C-alpha cells in the first residue's frame, strides 16, 4: 500500500481578495462591540460556510469595499 499525503484543508481566507502571506506585524487587532442579534447572524452564516467568525467578518468587509 502506498503512503499518500492527507488531503489539504481549504483555507477560506485565501478567497479574500488582497489576502497576502504578510507577517502578523502588518496586521492590527481591534476590539469591536456588535449588537447580539447581528453577532448571532454572523455566527450562523459563518457556521454555514464552515469558516470562523473572524474570517467571515474579514471576507464581508473585503467584499463590501470591493463593491463600493
């Protein structure tokens, strides 16, 4: 039996336009208060897409800015 590599997981952040492999020092962490109902909606949609809350928010911001 041949040994094969395990399948690679898809990285949803690679689909974010402009995403680069930049060092973490080029990123900035923020704190943001959101209404509970909005956060619940974000969590539901992120779960449907099998991505993290943070990835969903980043992707949503990128799409919004691209379309504005």
